């Protein structure tokens, strides 16, 4: 499958928009697109893990496949996920 239409007027996604999975509460992942690819996102800090962001793609992303996870991330400016070292930011948009 290909990218979805990237036009919408929703406010930019911030880190605080992502639900946090602490391993105890029920939650709904954030519905979004990542570089135009539909995905679900959450932040997890379950016991035994460092805090990390998780993106689960509906169809495989050309670079990351079905899942992307990292503990080195920053959503700044809003709507752009920077990760790792010297990586191109990922564009985040609400569905």
C-alpha cells in the first residue's frame, strides 16, 4: 500500500499527545501518519524498559517495516520526530 493524503488541518502532534503504556492501564494508541504512512503510536515505560516511542505501521514502511521503536527520540518542533543520531526527522500527522 502507499502513502495516504498528507493534507489535514489538525494541530501538530506533540510528545504529550502520545498515550503512555505503563503496563497497567488500558489505552488507545494515537492514530497518525508517519511520512504519510498510516500507523499507531504510543510511548512505553513498562517495567524493565527505558522510556521509548513505538510506531506500528498498518502496511510496512519502506525503511522500518511494520514496527519502529527507539529510546532516543524527541518530537521537536511539533510534528517532527527526531531519533537516534544524525537521522532525518520523521513527519507526524494526525489521522
